C-alpha cells in the first residue's frame, strides 16, 4: 500500500477547494501501515505479516 499526495485526505481537501503546498523533499518521512485488527484476530496471514513488518521493521509497538 502506498500513501501519498493522492491519498483520500488530500483528494477530499482538494474537492472542498482547499489547496496545500507540496510536502517538502528535505523532510524525513516514515511509512505507515494500516492494520485491520479484525483480520489479525481472524488469523489472516497477509494482515499478520503486515503487523509483523510494522513491528519489526518500523518499530511500531
């Protein structure tokens, strides 16, 4: 999953007539994973892997 300038929030804001300047290239960014905990609880392998990646690679605990 890629979150970027065409994510729902930006598109929604633009449809309301609000425009934001582009995000600066010299500011560090960090990816965020959206984890569906209902799928985790159900044992969905792909969602479990996504949670594991967020926890081990990104340090999200």
